[in-house]
């Protein structure tokens, strides 16, 4: 049986708020909170949280992961457009980025590397040998 319902049952059996925590091995503040909630609302179940619902559904998250597995070099904008056409989700690229960060996927830009031709390679090697004394 749940702790909350046991606490209420014990309270209805004329047990004190000091005795119930000792019987159930929980803190007195927990018992007090449960009893207060029961007196105010008549229930001990957890109420749904307030706030705006998430825009991305679980199905959308699965499609997002599948899309990234197939092609991991897509931009957030193109992924958002793909999700709009495939699932009908009206989401922005900001939401896509937020979901990707939540999945521990962070976009990174490739390192900028100089274009090295054969001629340029020879000059770079000469400079390296001059600096190191080889």
C-alpha cells in the first residue's frame, strides 16, 4: 500500500502526527504534508504540473533521432522542415536545437584547415626544417 494512504488511514485511527512517522519510517514533515494535502483536496495523488505543454512529442523525438542517424550533417532548419512534412509538427529550428541538446547532440563546425597544394607543401616543409634545424 502507498505511504500516503497508510498515513491517512493511521490518522483516521486517531494516531498522532508524531506516532505515524515512527510506524512508517518516514519523516514527520512528509506525514504532515500528506495529511494537509488530504484535508485540502480530499486526495493524496500527485496533481498534474502547470505550464505549457511540450511542442515536440515522443513520436517527433523518435523521428528526429532516426533522421539524424541517416544523415548527421543536416542543418536544424532542414530538420525542422522535414519534421513539418513528415509528422505535421509545426516546430522551429530553435526547438530542434533544444531537443538535440537534450539528447546530448551538439553541433560543431569543422576545423578550418589550409588548402595545401604540392608546391605549398614543399615550401611549408622547407620552413619547418629551417625552424627546427633538421
